[in-house]
């Protein structure tokens, strides 16, 4: 029983990349996203169509770097 509990806890934490919620679409292909747990706010450019109030992991989104822009990939 202890092993099963430990396995469940490990499985819960292994795939725990932070999820961001789409707050608003600022412009075409430009989204304002928020992570309430970490307090992070990001603005991304993507050709993917994201749903308002949808939750996404940044690794799942095809983020594009705007020409002449600055993009920091953590």
C-alpha cells in the first residue's frame, strides 16, 4: 500500500509543468497568459489558435519569435 501511494505521488509530480491560462488575445497571434500559482504573466506570439480561458503548457504551444523582438526561453 505504501508503494502504491508513493507511485501515485511521483506520477503526479513528474508531469507537473506549469500551466498557463489564456487571459486575452491582444492581437492576431498574440496572447496574454497567466499562471496564478507562480504569479507569472507572459505574452506570447503563436500561430496556434488558443481558446480564451483555456489552460496550456508553454511546451505544447508553438511559440514564434517576432522579428526584432526579444524572447527568453526558460
